[in-house]
C-alpha cells in the first residue's frame, strides 16, 4: 500500500494593514454643503403653473367643442357631432 502524500506547506501570506479607526478617517463629504437641487417652493410653483395652464386649455376646449366659444377651439363647435353621421 502506498503512503499518503503530505500537503505542501504554503509560504505565509502577507497581511493587509488594518484600516484606521472611524475617528481617524477623513469624512467622505462635508455635511455643511448642500447638494445643488431645486428648492421645494420652486418645484411647487412650477407644478402649480403647469396645472393652471392645463386647466385653462381644457376649459377652453370644452367651451369650444360644446358651445362654440373660447380662445383656441371656437372653430371646432359641432365638429364632433358632424363626424358621427
């Protein structure tokens, strides 16, 4: 019977240096500086303006289609009723 082979011994590995303690580490980002972004008040003002403009256009569309009045859609009165015949 053959004898079992011995495992080769590997040379000792070099160890990595330890990370510095949390107190010694430099902060990743300065907390005092804010990221450049739109303030909440400005975002709400823009969203409100867009919604008011959309409401104006939708009301004008309804007045033009159903009553023949309005600023933008007054020529489309009865256009939807004539197309069904």
